[in-house]
């Protein structure tokens, strides 16, 4: 577990840059700032973010290392209940097809059905709901796979979602904000 200013980790300043960008993105998507033509947030649930975790740096050493299907907030474990959104940043400069370590995302209503597979490419950031909406697994890695994980937290509700569960929807960020970036500027 790392803070961006922690000594002894050479990626600390790069991590700080990603944290700032992540915070800006979450504020833009979860609020009405940055756009004069948007009266409601693009992703209202992101307005619930109150803090973030420390960064967890993970290495899957290869040789078939994997992580079984799970959700990051099952609503049961004290340390996980406040996780609202998972943010993954991949650090694999020379990843190639066949190296493994992809993130497999499964359908919510039928966890035996694969919905998408995301390659762990360097500098790729992936955001997904931490709860039941995004069951996922890390597929077997044949060579080392590195990632930084952060959780954006809702410390106000103890991890329990309000209201009726809604089926998750996936969209590319470019579909949400257009081709001009998060604030509409080129």
C-alpha cells in the first residue's frame, strides 16, 4: 500500500499525477462543474465519493498467477463495504497478446457469461463499480503483470446502496464526454 509521496517507490510522482487526474475525472462525471449545458451529473452515484484508499500495488508473477471471480465490495467485510468505485492503472510496458493477466468482467445477472475482457496495457486506467454490478477476475498471467488499484469510497452509508438495484451499463468515456475531453474542450 502506497501514498504518492512515499519514499522508496520510483513511480511515486507518476502516481501523484494519476491521482490528480482521477480526482478531476470523478468530479467532472459526478458533478455539474465544467459544463454550462449540463444541469445534472453524468454519473450521479459518483457524487457519493467522499475519499479514496491508499494505492495498492500488485504484481502477478506469471506462471499462471490469477485472481478468481469476485466483487471488490460484497457488502459484508468491514474494510470493503465503503468501496464505491474501483480504479485500476496498468503498468505493463511490454504486454502483448498471449501474456495473460487480462481483467475478465462478467454479466451481473449471469456470472457465468463473460461480458468483456480488458488487456492490461501500460497507462490504461479502468474504472468500474466495486459492488455486485461488476463481478470480475484476473485471468492467468504467463509473465509478470503489474497494476495499481485505488478505491473511491463512500464513507456515509457503510457500503449499502440505496434504492432498487439497477442493472449496470457500460460506456466508453468518449461516449460520455464526446471527443473534446471531460470538459468539452479540445
